[in-house]
């Protein structure tokens, strides 16, 4: 089993688009068993896969979310009849993913994640890693893809500590280049503070317009940078207004009517598999 975090310190770089569609393509096109974990409190990845009605229905039926992995607090419910009743947090091994289809599961995001103390020192940095171990995910999945928040936090650190690899989506613009250099410092702190080794699979250009000067400048910068040379994916995800519109309707790239974008995603998926050695 391979665990990959999709990370960037900057928002608006199609991180969720890459996470969801890579997971979808691995399952649909390459018959891989995939678990997608939505660790961003805004839970955009979840909204790409489930309608609002389905999400609310599942929550009312007490289906689990990412909140249940990080919530380790005992609760006291006070009733005038029964007095104080205590309920324990759900055990990690009992947290159950939602099914998108055969071989493609999701741990959905949850706005309630904001209620938890995200400060360091609470032990929550290790809970995702422990969940993956206790749930015996290695027996159930070939790949785990983690969509992370775009800010340094316990949640991002938790994703990195649970992963063997990370993948960086960037837009062809100067601010994105700054973002990946900031990310390097977060990865370095994780390595030094926790003794955790993690491999950079590469950098994927997203929302690209090959006619723009910033596209050529970004490629030149990446290919000449001592850290990022040889890390750039050959294929990139083009800018298409239909992508964002379709995702809001729970239609992913492989279900769309844009052959060029579908082809780009398939090539990125194949390159991903080559780089990860599978």
C-alpha cells in the first residue's frame, strides 16, 4: 500500500481537483483499490463526490467522517431523567469510510474539525497514521490519497506523518513557486522533529495555459532549480472552466466531455504510477 499526501502551502492551485480525480482514475482506469481522505476542513473533496442531500442524510445516519478520527474526547450528556451519561469517542478501528463505488472509498471531510484544538502537543499529529494501521487499510487498499489543507496545521502535519510520499500541484505563477519553497520548510521540520522520512513524488502543473509566458517561466524555474529539477511531471492539467462546473455536479474529469483534459489526467495517472514504482 502506498500513501500519498497532495500538498501545497497556497490555496487555489487545484489541489482538491488533482486529489479527487487522481483517486478516481486510479480506481476507474487502473482498477486500483483506493481510499481518499478529505483532511481539509472545507471538505471540498467530499463535495466533489457526494451531493449535499447525500452528505446530510449520511450524517443523520451517524456515518463517520474525518472528525471521528481526530475526536478523542469523552462526552458527558446531562438528562433530567437519566442524570449524567458518558459516551466515549469512537475507536479508531471502528471508523468506517463511505463507498463511492467498488474499490473507491472516502473518509469525508467535516466542518466540525474546526472545533478540535489543532495546536501541537495534543498527540493528534499521529492519529491518522494510527487509524491507517488499526483499520488494516494495507489489506484493503492499494493507494491512500490524502487531500490536505493549504495552511500549516496539525492536520497537514498529520497527513505528512501518515504518508510515504507527497505530491505538489502548482499553478504557473510566481506565488505558487513561493508556496512550494515554504512547503519544503514544513517537510524539513517534520523530518527533524519526528524522524519521519517522506519522498517527494514530484510537481504537477495545474490549470495551465501553454500559450502564457508564465507557463514557460514556471517550467524553466522548476527545471533549473537544484531542488525541483527532475521533479516536474511531464504532463499537466489544463485550465478548463468545465472542470470546476462539473465537480459541483459530482461529475469528475473522466466523466466529462473534454477529451484533452481526460487524456491529460490519464497521462498524469500513468506517470504517477511510474514514479511510485507500481
